[in-house]
């Protein structure tokens, strides 16, 4: 068409056919044929130049444009006219193309066969499934979504593999992403993960977008969705705007949808044979794989996601506030006889000082910590645990007797021998004899615990002397040493060692003379 308009322009300026042929490098016969077509139209050159490309082409071709003059097959037109209905029906449960074709043939017995019918439906589907290309700007948007498949860690108490939902966030411009496994999919965990996300990125985007999941939207609306108050507080704290994709339109956030698939290959697959014993250990391994993923070059490109993020996007992110957003909840509880109070949301128990048994307390908790207050005074603080029906206990909260028992559970033979060394070598030897005399070592712990109580009552010196005397016999027990100390026999042992021991006087003893006189009288 450009060449036709050039010919018209030269003709309007009275150029000869030969001159036009020379200027445009086309044959003079072609120029003559076009000129004849123009003159036969009855229009002047100025009017011809004002015609549309389509009208001008019709004039030159004699009104016979092949594509427009083709007669559409009536059968094809009928299928195309019903394509919208067929494609909608295919989304319903149990509806197949075979069923739709059978219904179509009943209505149109002369219609297409099954294979041609499917071809026309595929063509119509491709037209309807056209995708739009988005141009992303650095620092403008962060897309968030849950991965469809969870990760797992091993609970050592129960031996079960605990499933963990995984939150994915990505910056569409640089394709720089973040991944975190959560204890559950509650809003509190989502907010905590979002805190970690912006810390990982080192800044905040202008907008944050997700789909209409219940943690993100409380009231679905295409134009004015309603977000949870907690999420709006988080957004206000960081200065970002919340957005929601249209309902049932995952392509509204294609970057994060694509990254879920990428993370399946780059992170899920590489961790599939590893066993983790805690959520913290699992997320630490995720961070390592995530860093490796960011350092890899894009396919068919000579740079990585990390390079694009560091150079082009990170400088344009909004700065982080002075502190992270902290979500805090309040609830009440009563201290039980075991000096623990229950956090009902997690069904987990936390210890408080035993003096508060029966008291009403207030629990203030976030995703990481649990604080317990009594009369506006903080009496305990613990790291939050999500293990149901388990206890988190601090040793100083126990009564003294419970502390002693708790410590005793962790003792071993070396501990008791170490205590015996503070008395002397005889005590060490006696303690070792007790350990060797029991078929099971745990049977000796109570005996040695009693001996330590005797040391506390009588002192280390007398304990050493008593053990030295007890080693002269063949029975090794707590009772033996206790009788020696009770009867002051350890002190007699010490006097014998000094060489100046004299037996105590006994007024009831008659002595040898009494027996001698008895025989003489007889």
C-alpha cells in the first residue's frame, strides 16, 4: 500500500510513467496498469489519496479480495457461534468434549465429525485464553501467595512428620523471591512471615498484592475488597498499599504463581531427601537454597536475580521503619496447681513462679514470645511454642523440692563421684563400691543421694571418716554409713588413727576379775 500511494503521489504531480518507474524501481508496465485502475475509478488523484487502505486495495484488485470473499462454511459458523457455550460447559463437573459433540450432532446431524469439532473448540479456546504482557517497574509491587504443597519436619516427641504451609513472596521486576515455612496458615503467622519478608528484601514496595485467600480478604469484591484490620495495621506500619487479585483470576499475579513452580524445582526438590527436626532447622535450610537460587543466572541471560535486585530494584524500595510490626494478643488465665497457665489458642502450658498458684494472670503474646503479667507486673516470659498439650517450664519457677528432683533426673555416676571427691578418697572408693554393687546403675542413685544428705548434715570430714570405716566391711549401703555417723563410730576411727584412743567407760561391764572371783567361790 505504501508503494501504491507513492505512485499516486507522483501521478498527481504529473510525473511520466517512465520517470515513476525509474524513481520507484518498478517496471513501467506495472505503473501503467495501476494508472489505468486509478483512471477507471472516475476519481481524481487527490480523492484517491484520501481513500483508506482497504478501499484502495479493493479498487486496484477489482473488488476481489480473496480473504473477504471467501464464503464461510455454514457448519463452521454454527460451531463458532456456540463456542462460548461449549467452553463454559467444559468447566462443569463430568462434562467432556465427547458428550458435547454427541449433543451437537443431535442438533445438527450434518455437522462436523468429532475430531474437527475438537479442533474448532481448541482454536476458540486459544483465542479466549490470550495472556497479557505486564511491564513491571522496580520497587512498585510485591506479590504474595501460599504454595500449593507443604514442607515437613519430624516431631521427635511423636515421630510424626508435621506439614507446614509455605508462604511465597516475589518482586516481579527482578524476580527476587522469599520463601518461609509456617507452623500454620493463620493470619498471625502470615503477618510474621511478611515481617521476615521485608527484612529479607531490605525495603518495602509501594503495593503488596495477593489473591482472595481468607487470611488476606475478609469480604470479596472486585472493586473494593475488605482486608483484615490486622493486615491493614501491618500495611500502615510499613507504608505499603494492599491489593487483591480478582476472584478466581490467578493470572492477576502471574509472577508469584510462576515462582511457586520454580521453587518446587529449586528448593522442594533439593530438600526432598533431608529430614529436619524443627521448623527453625527447616527454614534455615530453605534460606541456603534460596540464596543459591538467586545467584543462578536467568536462562539465556548473563545476569542473575540477585544482580538485578541489588543494582536496579533495592535502591528504589521504601526504607524500613525503625522496628518491625509486632502483633500482640491479650488473654486471661488462671495458674494451675502445677504452677503453669494455659495459652488457649495453642493449647500449650507456660510456667510462672509457684507462689502464684491459683492467681488470675494476663497473657500477652505475639508470634515469638509469651509474657505473663500479674497485677501489672511481668512475672514470666517464654519463647512461644505451638506444640499442643506440652509444657514450657523455667527451673526457677519450681518449688525447691521440685528443683532438686528436676536436677536429680539429669545426674549420672560422674556427678556423684565428683561430689564424693569433695570429701576424700575413701568417700570416692565407697561411692564406687555402691555403684558396682547394683545390677542397674540407677538403683544406686538414691543411696548416693542419701549419702550426700549425710554429708550436708555431718560435714565432709566426718563423711570421709565414716566411709573409711565402712570400707572395712562387706556391705555397701546408705544405712551402713548412717549408723556409723549416728553412733559416732567415725570419731572412734579417727582416734585409732591417732594412736591414743581409750575405750569409753561402761558401768555395766564387770570385767575379767568378776569371772575369776566367780570360779574361786565355787
